[in-house]
């Protein structure tokens, strides 16, 4: 643990960079998640506020009668059509696709940064191996380092997203709920840990001979 936090203090600029990128990705995910949920609620809010168990829209069969909301009927095909409006589905699908891309980008950013960082400190890790440190210790140290940086970045991005959502909530349909905040933060954190695990595989193959000048 000591080595992980010592590296963060020593190379705080590099870790601030990766933490800032994670924070920005989390911020975008929080805003997109809140916007997706807000748009869905806006499209159905008027109907939900009626408090009715069933809502039907149709003209009466007899052309001589006046349209009656309480006596109207709807077929099963019409019900399925209302449940899958193309405009709403395509709108929501586009936003969900953006979220998926951002989740993937966050994992790739963490993998790329930690892979480069591990390569740069390969000789230092070899010294630790030569001094008797186990592979498990080096992996735990690297994972602790990654978890700390990703958690700080995701938390900062989540806080900024919550503040931004509160600020624009009156201008755009933004749903500010615990789910729209915590889901992106936890998602980025978990994907960051998975990416860190992939990046730190190199640690398990460090040769102690490198500390003695071997190739």
C-alpha cells in the first residue's frame, strides 16, 4: 500500500491527468443518464399524473356518436403500437448507445494509462521482486493504486454531474435521482477495476534479473 500511494505523490501530475479524464467521462455519463431518464419521464408524465390504471384513445364505432374518452376502446395491435413508438425508442436508443461507448472508453483509458505506467516502472518492480516481494504483493499494490485513482475520478465526476443536473434541471428534462448519479459512478469504477486487472497482468511476469541489469 505504501508503494502505491508513494507513486501517486511522486507522479501526481500523471495520476491527476487520468483521474481528470475519468471524472470527465463520469460527468458525461451522469448527464446522459439523467437526460435519458428525464426524456422518458417527460414523454409519459402527463399520462402518469392522471393516476389511471388504463388509458384508451379511440373514436366510437358509430359515426353518429360523440367521441367519449370513457367509452373508447383499443385493440391489442394498437396497444403494442403505443408501447413502441419509433420516435421515443430511437431517441432513447441513441442516448443509451452513447452511454455504452463512454463506459467502454473509460475502461480503455484506465487500461492504456496503467499499462504505460507499469512499463515505465518495470525496473522498480524488478528491484522489489529481487528484494523478496511476492507477485501477489505487487498486484495488490497496483490494484490499490488504480482503485484509488479511479474512485476519486468517478466520485468527482459524479459530484460535478449532480451539480450540473441540478443547475440545468429547470431548462431541460433532467432526472436527478440516486440511480442516475450512482449508476454511472459505480459503472465507471467497476469497469476501471476490470481494466486495471488487465493492465496489471504484466506485473506477474516481472523478472527479478532486471534489477541486476538483465534484459
